[in-house]
C-alpha cells in the first residue's frame, strides 16, 4: 500500500535512486556494544520518527551562529545537492549511535577530515571580524549543543518524555561531543540550557541576509512532490517548537490563519505518524546493532526461556514438539539448491508467507517478520535467527520467536544430504501459544502450523528441482 511512498522516503534520506542500506547493515560487525546501550536514552531519542523533525530544527539552530553558517554557505553544495549532505549527516549520527566503538571513532574522524579545509572569516553577532575553522572547539561546541537540543526537544514534542530522562540523554550524548573535539560538553539538561543562554547573552547568535537565505531554502527544498507536502507540515511544526527569540532571529513566525494560531504540532505528529506506518519501526542501523549485540550475548529479546530445543531433546512442559522429515530430491545439486533457498529466505517466500528480513541472506541474529493471512486477519510473526547449521551434509538455521509472535519457541529448517544422495527437508519446532488467549485457539493454531508445514515441503521440492 505504501511501497511508492516508502521508496521516495528512502531515496530522500539516503540520496540513492536505488535504495540499499549496505553501510547500515554493516553495523552488525564489531566486537563491543558501542558507546550507547540498547536501553540507553540515546537509542530512545534517536530511534522512531522524531529524528526527522530534529534534523530540521538542528539545521535552523546551527544557522544562528555566523561562524557555523559561514562554513556551510562557503564550503558545501547544500543547495545543489542537499540530499547528499543529509545522507552524510544521517550516516554519522547512526554510526555513532548504533556502531561499535571502532566504527563510531572512525565516523567522527571521517567528519573531522572533511572539516579540515573548512576555514575562512565571518562577521560575528557582535560586529567584529573573526576567523573560523570547522574543527575549532568554539564551533564544534555550538554544533554539538544545537544537535543535542534539537533531538531532545523534538523527541519531547513529538514522541513524549525521554523514558530515561532528559538529563540521561544530554549526559550520554556528551560522549559524541568529546569524540568531535568538544572540551566540556553539557552533561545535564540544565547545563544544556545554560550553554545556549551563554551564546545568546554574549551576542554570538545573529540573523541577517545569509540566515534568511538558508531559512528560505529549508522552507522550500527541492524535494520530490510526493514528499514535499508532508515536509512543509513538519517544517511548520518544528518552527512551533523553537524558542521565540530564535524564531525572531530566523525571521520565522508560528503558523496561523490571520490572528488565529494553527495547531502546527498536530500536523507534525500526523506526518511523523504516517512516516511510522510507511517505514519500519526500527531502521536498518538499529536492526544491525541488535544483530551484533545478540551475537555478542549482550541482548536477549526472545519471548521464551533459553531452550535451544530445536537442536534436539525433549520439549519443556507446556511446549509441543514438531518433527518433519520429507524427501524432496536427489544429488548434491538438489542439496545445494535447497540450502541456498533456505539461507536466502526463498523457502519461506515460496511457502506463500510474507517475508520481511533485515538481511538479504540468513545470518546469526537476523530478524525476520513473517506475515500470515491477509488484510485485517493478517498476523505478523517476528523472529530472530538463533543458530546457524553448517555441518557439511546439513545446512540451514533455527530462529526463535520475538515479542508479538503468536507463538513462543524455536523452529529450524535444514537441507540434509544422505550418503545415498537422497535430499531431505527437516523441520523441527518446539513451541506453545504465546498468550493465554491464543492458547484457547489451540486447534486452529495447530491447523495453521500444519498448513504452513505442507507449504514448506512443497516449496522445498520446487527449490531442490530448480523450479
């Protein structure tokens, strides 16, 4: 239903005609949790849809510093290729938020290298002529402060209070400032407010023609016509979140119909709500980080106790075991074809399930959402790959159920090559309905599982035969 709009949004945020989040998926590499935990305030604020609004507010706020604005105006092609600059900023934010510590430091070093030649002169808000360099601590301080303020305030305005508290977000994101050369970034909401007031009282913020030029561009950027109306609503909502003195310097007014103010934030919430329906709840960068954390044993988000029973053994009390072994073909070529089909999600797709994986091929920690049924009766069943099976004559994987799945347990899918050349599909499952309500539908649940299993077997025969 939303596929066309989803593509337009992906193209906008990635600056790619053919969207393929390769660098985001690569964040599953690394050997540590990174600078921010999965239950951190940074993950809470940088996840969801409010960062779309925060990006607009951050650009407006940064433009109030004549030195920061001079660097953008004189050393970037934001007007000719605004999406490329947006994509670069998104890459830095998400790598720092979700990557391991090596990837995060590399991302910051990359930005600092890009900033090295960015230097010149500007007229300060006090009227004096000053030199600037993008890596100067003074400018880095303002960029960090503007960023932290924008993301915090937009989360509060459009998503609600930060679950861990505003102080936690400011304190945690101070690490980003340190990595970018900020000597003493704010570590509480009060310190963040005081830092902004300091720039205001020292007269370091200013409006003027150059600011008006940037604001005019941000009000009417060259976006795809399918995206632009929503952007304009969101821009008006962001303006409504700005302090009055900042709006005045930017030459902006809250949305109104004559003397009557309009509920701009409601429009912004509606736009972000639609974006949440169109885009996945969690983006590729966060999903990649969760794969890495699962692989490292630092995250366990399965909706059942540690079982590993799909590998064999007796199921715990209350769980039902399913064992299927069906001949599907003959010879090494059939074995390899079925193995490739299992590891490339084709077995599930050919069984007429909706399949939305976060990796093109199965890997440890991959998350996949299986769709069963149609329309209002459709059931989404999220799973995570918990085991890879790579034993020569056996190839496949096992996944476990996540919150929201109608069942709790594990299921494995294996391509098996016997000594006589026979190829079998083996399915092992140990599960039970995930809630008491779903347990009441036991016979229906069992019938659905039997139907899908028959589809798996039929799909496996087609894959093994190369058809």
